[in-house]
C-alpha cells in the first residue's frame, strides 16, 4: 500500500513542478514579447559628410541626431527645387509644390499655395521663369544652422533669385531665407529622411546688399568664420529636378 501512496505523491510532485515550469515559461514569454515591442523596428542614422576624426552616433528610440550639414543640404535642395520654374510659373509653381509635397509640412504647403494664388492674381506667374542659386562663397558654415529643439532647426540660405519673362530679366536679388526644418517622420517610403521644410516659422526672408554679403553671421567677416564654406551635397534619394 505504501508503494502506491509514494507513487501518487511522486506523480503529484511532478505535476506541480510542470505547472510551475509552465508558469515561469509563460511569464518569460510575456516579458519577452513586451520587450520585443519596445525594440525599434527601424534605426535612422544620419552620418555627417565630414568625419575627420571619427564620430560617435547616439541612437535613442531608433532615432539619431541629424548633423547640421545634412539639415542644411536637405533644406537647400528642397527649397531650390520648389522655387524652380523652368518654363511657366503659372504651371511650374504648383507642379513643384506637388512634386515635393512629402518634404513640406501641410502648413508650409498651404502657405506656398496661398503665395501662388496671390502671385497668379497679380499676373506675376504667367510665362515667368525662376531659379535660385547659392551665392558663391556663401555655402554651408556652422552658424547657418541653428538648433531650436531636438526636432527643429533654422537654416539660413543665402541665395540669388532670378526671374525672367522670355529672354527679359524682370527680377534679380540676393535673399537670405531663414528656413525652418523639422522632423517629419510620417511616411518613410515617400520621405526616407524624416525631415520637412516648415517654411519660415516666425522669421521672414530678407534682401541682402553687397555690405551684407561681405559679412558672416553677427557681423563677423565671412573670411574669418569658424568653419570654411563647403560644397553643398545633394541628397541622393530626393525627387530629381522636374521640367528641366
């Protein structure tokens, strides 16, 4: 009789051990699934084009800081293309806004559309062409990109604006555009950079004179700025120029 009692006790002990093991495995599985959900599925790493002494990139929640040269290059290229009217501003302006819509915030798109309507009503678009070019010697420097927050920058672009009607120039000016660039990680298939132009924020473009061009930020001579000008890189995966 004692043998049967011992066998039953052994069986019950094994069942208890199995139940405990199942509970432990279940708890570990739940914790593992929770941690897996917190692991970033994509890691965005932005590498500066200038890495003279190497660089340490800190990634937090799958996102790394965007180097200032990258922000400048993004803002420069998109803004230049939005303002490229190759044949007729009445058609080209809207086409460029549409082509680069994924690199413009909704608020900026509405602002540009309002500007387009105002210019169209004033007869400033029909048969007019426009181009924006970087002023020679006024390429990227450290002071041209100001970090406003972890997700926003102000980019100062010095660009020469040229507008023509047919073969006749109608406007030539050098303008400093204080672009506001923000993180805009909405659709990585259509905007892999996770950045967008938010037009000018609270700032406004200003026309530069010859005396202004001879100076850097804060009245410093451009020749003595901390970082020498560098050629502006072109983001490779942005939409190409249209209508050119």
